[in-house]
């Protein structure tokens, strides 16, 4: 009888296991790429050389508006600050870093463009900046982007800014390649380029450092919608990021962070939640 | 030690009872004989009672499982069909009305004193209609967002900002009338006030409206994923629970038949048949409802969302065209925004607007030659791949026409003919750019309406089937069937138990 009872118990156990298997198979039908939702740790790509936005400090820590936004969004996704790892990215490496999975998210003055959307997905934008131009203080000939014809313009690999000038606006500037905007500013100061044209937030950070040696022409000519890059196809991640950005504006954090990092500049700061790109 | 067994049926229970382990095992409490005695399981009536209790428990289990599954269907239909789905449509209308208000103000300012062309009055009328539409859509969006404080705050902020926008817009129009300028960009003081108005519109009013549309889309997607899989696994549970009820009833029936001369217990037979029928139709209902949800989402809602977004972005790129003509100081900004938005709607790789016109025309030509070769991305790329047909073809043709008109207008501006460009843009007679834009918008609207038809049909079918199984709703039917089956079991068992008294 004992054998019989254990046999039956085994049969019941087997039936329960089989049922559980069937049910778990039924509920796992919704597949897709791994999402940033539910992760315990996050690797977030930020710039390492842009003061005010993403800058690596001598102690190895990162600081800036993008870094603070990243920490806020991570917190809304349930990831504690000490579980966030910042990974330096450049304009040229952002798509690859997302595609090969070396970062989960990119928050690095990353403008949403239709071309980039063919490779990665964007949450946000979390801010809309405007492209402007920086020249040496003594240079009064350049007063708008249209005065860049024939001038030497810094072209950062992977950046969209120089394309706006030479391709989209068809202005015949002479492109001088560079690896980063910090390199561009150095080249502007030592005369290797005549102008650096990129987002006003980026220029403001460098101008604050370079002091009276440079001048921002203050003739903005584009909308640069800073997106939060995530892997293509992560719909729930994209939706969660958008909700976090909405919250950031609603609870006043966005206004406080903009004030903290750009309050001392002459930039007009918009504190309304931007129109999202939408998740697809 | 075993109690008297009233018959010689070789049931498992009897074997168990006959070979009850020694008392030492009773201390461990596994199947103790004393417990059997307390339950009365050693007698036939006791066993019948116990089996009947198992049947009733199985029926209760079936009821709970089926009720949860039907509840998931109801929730899915409510969120997708009655809350978030309509929210997407209402906020889409709101965006259109708001964006078109700003376009009309720009048209009025561009027309200047050449108002007599009739275009000015038309634009003013349309501005008023847009305003009324915006109010209606905002009201509807507010009703639909009841219970969601974040969404409600967004609708409220739009309505608050709208009053301020109207004040700035009328101020700009008054200044413009005083300036008495020919068609083309108005004087600086007018532009300065218009900039305030249009910035308010594009920074504070339009983004929350668009984000509400997106949020509605996200809610639908989440509800769909969760509810559809819940309905499908619910279907499995219902089938298993139905099977368990059937097995328990068959067991009871078999036991009674074996102990009495009667082959069939009519009450139990009716209960068995009824529950079998109920299980089969519940499984069918859940399959059908999962299919309705899927069709409503993939053939209706997904396209409604994509096309509502395409319509919103198209309106805003059209407004950028008018701002480009109106405000030369920001011409670059508005032209680049126009290109970005055009690319969002229909993407072909191109460095600038000139290249975009060419590549767009080639891509649409190739598509017409072979509709299966969709060589473009963006909203229309998605739509052309998901649901090709004459409705999409019409939208694509008219989008191309819109871009051709835009090219003409920008060429005039580039050649310094500001006045002609402004007159061309504000013209709404047949064949003019304004007319072409309205035709384009109409094509988008009818494409949305087509998908809306599918969506509404699926949701209605779901509601109907859920609301009326045979004569009553499914929730009522399940409750009635469960109680009825339990009563039948009690009646059937009682008739047998009486014989043992």
C-alpha cells in the first residue's frame, strides 16, 4: 500500500509539473528583446568631456545635467544610484554601444533624428535645445550660420550638427574633422577652426570654461530634441522612460536641474514637458 | 478494526480501510482510520456525500476560474475599446484643432491687407471652428481621463493655455490690421507678438496633447499584452476546470450506479451535460474574445494610432511651413523642423529638403509600380507595409502633392518673391496648396475612419458576446449554472441517500 501511495503521489506531482509547464508556456508567448524595465542594474552611456552635461571628474565620477537626468530616470525604473554604472560614450560610438549591448541606455546630448531612429529607439526628448555657433571673441564677421560659407567648421564624427550646416542648410563651410567637442574648442582657441556649431547647451558649458576668449553668436537655427537612446524594439522600456520624463517635469525636478546646470548662462530655459517622440 | 462495509465493491477506499496501518502511524497523522471514521467515509452514504462535496468544490473552482477569465475579457474590452482607445482619437482631434488654429492665425497675418482675396475671412472662420472643436475634444479627453490625475492635469493646462493663446493671437491680428501691409511677412512688432503666441502653442499646448495620445497608445498596448495572454491562459484553466468537474461528476455517477441497480441518475446526468456544454461554450467565448481583442488591436488600433500621429505631425509641419514664410528671422529653424517632421512621417534617406523632394517622388513612384516594395520608413512606411490598399495610396499621392507645393513655395521665397509665396500658400481654391493640404488631411482622416470601423466592429462584437450568452450576460450565466449544477447534484445525491435511511 505504501508503494501504491507514493506512486500516486508521484503521479500527482508529475501532473502538477506538467500543468505548470503548460501554463508557463502559455504565458511566455509575448517575447521580444530584453527590456530595461525590471533590471536591477543599469549601464548608462554619457559624454565624458562636455562641461554642464556629461563630464568625467578627476576622481572618475561623472557630473552634469545628463548625468542627473540619468539618475532620476534610473530611480523611476527602480534602480538605485549605486547600481548605475556610467559608461563614457562619444558621438561616434552611441549607436554601436546600444546595438552591441555594452550600455542599456544613452543619455548623451543625443538628438533624435529620423536617421538614427532607423537604428535605435528614443524615449523622450527630455529637453529641446537649439543649435548655435561659437566663434573666437574677436571674430565679428560671423553673425549667423549663413556667414559660415568658406569658414573652417569643426566636424565631430557621429555628430549631426555639422550635417545641419553643410547638408541640410547647404552652407559651403570647410569641414575640419575632430573626435569630440572638447577637441573642437581647443582647435577654435588655437586657430585651427573658425567656428564650432552645435547645441546651445553644449556651447554654454564650454563658453563658461573658456571665458572671454570665445563668443556665442546667439542665432539659434534648429530644434535639437535630446532623446534617451535605448535598444530598438524595447517598447515597455520606452514607455517607462517617457513616464519618468513626464514625472521629472511635473514634480519640478527638470526645472531645478536646468537651473542648477545652466542657471548662470544667458540661455532661455524651457521648463515644459517636451512633445515625446513616441515608442514604436 | 474496520467498520462494516455494506457492499462488496472493490473500491480503493475499501482497500485502504482494510489495510489501515498500525496505530503507531496514526501518531504521524497520515490517513488515520479514526479520521475516516469521523468523516463517515467507511459507509456508502458517507462516500456518496464526500464525492458530492468534491463535485461541488470542483464546480466552485470552475466558477471562480471562468469568472476570472470573463473578468479579464471585460477589462480588456473596457480599457482598449472604451477608455484608452477613444482617448487616442479625442486627443488626436484636440491636437489637430490646436495646431490648425495656429496655422490659420499665420495665414491671416501672411495675407495682410490683401484680405479681400477671401482667404482672410475664410481663415478667420476656420479659426473659430477650430476653437470650438478644440473645446469639444478637450472636454471629451477630460471625461475619458477621469480617474487619472496626471492626464487630467494635462488637459486642464491645455485649456488654461488656450485662453492665453487666444489673447496673444488676437493682439497679433489687431496689430497686423493696423500695419496694413501687403501679403508676405508682417512688420516686426506683429512677428514679435506672433512668436509669443506660437511658442506658447508649440511649447505648452501641443506637447501635452500629443503625449496624451501616446499615453493612450501605451495603455492600450499594455492592456492588450496583459489581457490577451490572461484570456488565453484563462481558456486553458477553464478547460482544465471543466474537465475536473466532468471527472468528479463521472466518478460520483459511476459510484452511485455501481451501488444501486439504477444505471443513470437523471439529475446528475443533466448537471454533467449542462456543465459540459458550458465548458465548451466558455472555451469558445474566450477564443473568440482573444481573437476580437487581437483584431481590434492589430487591424484597428495600431493603424489608428500611427495615422493619428502622422496627422498630428503633418499638421505641425504644415504650420512650420507657414511660420517659415511669416518669420524670416527663424526661417532656418522652421525649415529644418519641416524636414525633420517630413522624415518622421515618411522617411527616405536624404541630407536636405531638395534631396528629400527627389527621393520621395522616386520612392512613391516605385511603390506605385510595385506596392510590395515599400522603400521608405516612418509612419507611412509602417502603414503601407501593414495595410496596403487604395486608402494608403491616396494618402501617399496627396503627401507627394503637398511636398511638391512646398517646393514651389520655397522656390518663390528663395527667389525673393515673398508676396507671391504668401499668396500661393494662403490660397484655398481648388488645385492650390491650401486646398491640396485639406485634401491630404481628408485622405488621412478617411484612412483613420476605415480602421476605426474595424476597431469599433470588433469591440462591439466583444461587448455583445460578453453581454448576451443565451439570454443573460456571461457573469449571470456562470453564477446561475454553478448554483444550478450544485442544486442538481444535491437533488441527485439526496434521492440515493434516502434509500440508506
